[in-house]
C-alpha cells in the first residue's frame, strides 16, 4: 500500500478499493458501486442522521428524482449556478418530451412548488423536513471517490419559517446538530462564511463546514444556507399570519453528502488502511481465535464471547475462517479499520483473559474475563475521543496565520490572511496566490491590515487549495 505521507492521492485511491468500500469500475465516469462494507458504514451515518434530525423535530420525506424545466427556471440565480451541471432528460422512448426534465442537482426546485401547496397559515410553520437521496451533477473536473462525483449520496434538510429571525435560529440549531455529527465521525472542522462569489446560488449567505485533508487541501463537508425569501417569492410560498395578511416564508437548508466518508477515510486512515470511529463502525470488535491447538475449545469460547458482547450492544464479528492464518486476519481487519481486535488462544483461556489490540495505536491490552466487556466499552470510547483529538490537533497545525502574501508559498495547508472583505481585494488574493478563499471565520479576529489595500480589518480570509 502507498505511504500516506508520501503520496496521499494514490494512498487514498488504494485504501478505498482495498478496504472494500466501493468498486469504481462502473462504466459511467463519476459513478461507483457501493460494496457491502462501504454501504454499511454509509448506512450507519444515515441512521444517525435520521435519529438526530428526528430528535430536532424534522420529518423525513422522499421526493421524485425528475424536476420539470419549468420549475427549475423559476429562480434566476439558482439557474445560473447549476445550468452547466445538470443532466437533462429530453425523450421518453423515441418521443421528444414537451417539457424537458432534469435529474435533481439538489431539491429546491422539486420541493418548493409543493411547499406552496402545503403551507397555508402560520399554524403550518415551521415546516422542517429532510431526505436522503442521490443527486446528480455533471462534474467536469477530475472525479475522486466520495469527494467529487457525478452521482452523490446526499442529505438535505429544508425548513420554512415565519420570519428571518426564526430562520436565523434554525441555522444556529443546525450548527448545534452539526457539532454532534462531527463528534460522531471524529471529524475536526472550521465553520466559515462563504464569499459572495462562492455562496450557494439563490442564498442570502452560505456557511461552509471545512476540514483539512492530509494533503493540505480543504474539503467542504457540510453547508448551511440562509435563503430569506429568495425562493419563497418565485415559488409563491406564503402563509396567512395572525392578522389575516399573507406573507412570504423565510427558508433555510442544511446539506451533507458522502464526502463525510471521504473525509473520515483520509483523516483517520494510515499506511495499514482505514481507521473507523467506533460510533459509526459496522464492526466495533472483531474476534480472532488463535487456534494452533485446542481448536474446538477456543472456537466455543470465542462464540460465547461473541454472544456476550452482542448482549451488551457491541457490534462484534467472529472471524472463524479456516483457510486463513491469524496473521492474515490481523492484516485484513486492520485494512478495514475495525477499531478493536480481540484475540483468544489456549493460554489466554488458561489465564482467564482476552487480549485487546487497538487499531488507532496498536496498543495491546490484557483484560480479565470478568471485566472484559466493560473494558471494551471504555477502550472504544477512548478510541473515539483519541481519533477526534489527534485529528483536530493535526488540522490546527495546518492553519497558519500570515500577514503578507509573500509568506504563502511556505504554507502547505490553509493560510489565514487579513482581508478587508471587499470583492476587489478578495479576487486579487486569489489571483496572486493561485488559491481560493474558502471563507472567513464566523468569529472576528484582532484588528490587522488587509494584505492587499492595507485597510484596518477584523476579518480573516482562509486561503487554500480546495478539493
């Protein structure tokens, strides 16, 4: 396997396929086949999405894949942002369609005609829904598994509110939801406000959740959009207020995709393969019997341990394959990123113990049969925390404060640059550095001078090469 630090791109491609996450050989560029192990991980993430958004009073829906061109064209800025990315359906069989259809690139134009029918009075608000679907974008850049695809496994939450202030509260709530998701996946991040020329088409403003990959490039892994009334007016989404007057709703969205899995692979993995955070791992503990002798007794005890762990709600798998050595099994499960390996051999049975091996540190731990279940729970929790903390530390080291663009060539990750906020200075920063402003921290910094015009500012631009 490629060394991660020497060639991250090749390492990433190799581990994604070797670990059995996807098969990229599907004969359409930018589309892959989810293999069982990869789909189980994505399913666990989706399951958590469903749980947490339901806890926050969202309801799940499922909208059709096809959107009429007439609905797509209602919001002008949205059209300009997506018109070069959509796949069009022009024929049904041999017959040309009267109205062209497109494969949803995102679902505003599919959902909002229905919102105008569902919302009638203030009693119907807030409306909070979500769906987990595939979206399609005609990606012309080099595709990369999970990170830049033409068919994307996508989560989107859409809300409608009476006032702009209520919509703002929703975005704050979304940020709180995101914090819990990030801890579940052990992903470090920065929340930034996107620049005007990089916000979502049709939004008043967009917030991006950015992480930094080992290559130093940034990856946007979630977004929050404040739409105000930019969509409710063209789609005629109005409600009757308490005074009997009609008002347009204010809307927000929250989006995430399979990029989360790509970030998890890249940030946590090592030269041995994946490392999956325990809280979303399909298998948290794999039991590998050491059966050089007393095979029957060791296998029976291994099955007993498996059943005990299942009763304690630990996701466990017993690897009782006859035709592979324990060493091969160790390699195989390390490649797949199982957080904890449990080894059991005749000597361990004599001593009344099991051997635990952590995937993150490869530390070997001996636990008695009386206490091993609680020990496993403690170790899994510690692995989860360790993955997050070391990833956060690594990300912070890749964000470097500079006060002159002359210093930027020395920054392999993200340069934090004083910026006055003007579009003119922003474009000059991008032109001179051949990098992009991925956004500005939502918290203001101490006053410094803009690197372009010299104007005093409390604003920072994060300048990087994004995926």
